[in-house]
C-alpha cells in the first residue's frame, strides 16, 4: 500500500478495517509526531477492544510504562497498569503492542494471550464532545 514512505493516489481505496493494523506505519511514513495515549483514551480503547473478553475477571494486569501506577476499572475487572517486564510475558496479562496519539486520533492495539485474542482500536478525540471509537478490529488466534 505504501512505497518508499509515500502513499499512492489509490491508497484510500481500502476500507478502514484493512488499514487499521498498519496505522502506526502510516503515521511514521508521514513523519507524524506521536505521544503516549492518555488514561481516558486507553480506557476507551480497552473497553471497545476487549468487549466480551474480560469475563469479569477480578484483576487483569496491563504492561504499559507511560501510565504505570494507574488503574482502570472495566465492569467488575480491575486493570492495574505496570511497567513492562524483561523476558517471558505472562499469558494472563494484557499486552499492549502499539498505542499512541497523533493529533486528535489515537490508536490502541494489543493482545490478551489467555483468551487467544488480539485487537486494534482507532479513537477520535472530539474535545468537549468526548472520545468516539471509530473502528475496532479483533482476531482470535
């Protein structure tokens, strides 16, 4: 879809769902400035991306350094955020693969190995109107 860091004229002919897994590559190719996602964005992204997969588990740890020490509550599940560990990943933890904000758009992707599930969520910050989920993609592996 992209060649040499630029997009061709017909690149927009793909649906958003086809482009979402490569969103971080598009932003990098455009040399876009990114920042870490906020706690509110991460909560919105996880609520959409993990819908139906937490099963009201009491505690599900998240590994994400920029928000380490914070906590999210989704339904009956508490999701404490910790710094990533070196070495082998814990299957019962939620692993964030790529999460960033670029302007008004945020991208949250990760996996939940104990469920065999990976997800990507695109979120639009409408300012005072709040956060809107634009697209959610999930795959069971």
